[in-house]
C-alpha cells in the first residue's frame, strides 16, 4: 500500500511540479515501483480530463440570429450565386481549458504551499529536537546536582557522627580525669588525716577502745568506739578535741552505744575551729552534753 508521502509526490509529478533532486529520486522510484507508475498514470489521465468537465454551452436565440444574419449578408455580397453552408461554432469550448488551467495553477500553488509547510514543519521539528535536547541536558544537570548534594549531605552526616563520637570520647576522658583528680585529692587528703587511738581508763572495761579520724582541711572527723558499757537513760558519752590554743577542750558532740555490743559511731565537727588536734577524749556526761567537761574521762588518746 502506498504511503501518504509517495501519494503527494505522485500528485506533484503528474502536474509537472517536481524539480531537481526530488524529481530525479522520484523517477528512480518509478523504475522499480509498478504501483507508483500506475498511480502517476491515473493522476495524469484525471488531470487531462479536467478540460472536458464543463459541458457545451448553447448560445442564446438572439446571438444565433445575429451571427447567422451577418454570415448570410457577407456571403451574398461576395458570392451572390452560391449558397453558404453554416457551420455551428462553440464559443464556450475554451471554458473547460480555462478551468483546467486554473486547477493546474491551483495545484501548483498548493504544491508550493505544501513544500513551504513541509519546510516549516521540518524547522519546527528541528527546534523541538533542540528544545528536547536542552531539556535532557538540564535534567541531567539537575540530577548531577542532586547526586552531589546527596553526597555532600552524606559526608556532612558522617562528619557530624564522627564529631559526636569525638565529643563522647572527650566527655569520657574528662570524666576519667575528674575521677582521677578526685582520687588524687583523696590521697592528698589522706596524707593530712590524723588517726588517733583512744585507750580505756575504766577499770571495769579495760577492753573498751575508740578510733578517731580527723581531717584538718575540712574540720571534720569520724569516731568509732567498741565495748563501751551502756549508760543510763539520763547520760551520754561526749567527745572532746584537745587543742593547745584553747584552755578547755573543744566540744565534739555526744553519742550513745549499743547496749549489747558497746559499739557506737559519731561523725563530728567541733564547735570551734581546731588548728592542731593533739588529743581526743571521751567523758561521761549528763543527757545532751555540757559546754565544758564535768564527768569522768573514760577514753583518752596518747
């Protein structure tokens, strides 16, 4: 089946409107394509018959009378004895050829319009192809930028993760350093601690004893006693810190012991600042203690 392009070329060739290389190429195609040759022949036959499309036009009665009268008068004056034979003419025979010529010119104009439109369409297609190529280029550029941004985001996230890990490691190192500093400080404080052992002065409880640990930096201490006899409900044991700068021992607080074991413990802070704790003493006093020692000393450090 013939396509639309060859159909158009056949119509232009039948009207002798093809020129140059296009005509040469079409004629080569005619040599090998019987269907194309038949179509061209059909179109040429159709175009040649266009002149006969219009029918015979009959003249009016008045025109026929005048033409016949003019012919008869001329014949009589020239050959008075002869009889003229009137041959009817067809004055409108050329109308069909005019129509054919008009159709031919119209076909030529349409062919030119076709070629012009074909060129314009080709230019439009070229422009569309260029725009599509630009669009693909822009799309590729945007995709590349997206991939670059994605990579940069990934690298930034990785850097943030590494920074967080580094920060955590630094925090752990700081905690370790603080712990080590505290341990060092503790060891330094222990070097300044004073540890005193208090011996019993009780004849009936010679095994009674106490240990006093004193921190002169913080002015705090801990007293631990054992095997002290329990006291009456209206009495307390009271600790005293002996500092040479004071005439009387400094009050360290009161405590009691367990009735069955004789064990007691006291965290103390003297009522007055102690510059030098030379000795520690424990006395038996009335309930709640006294500002100045009154009762007997039961334990004393050396």
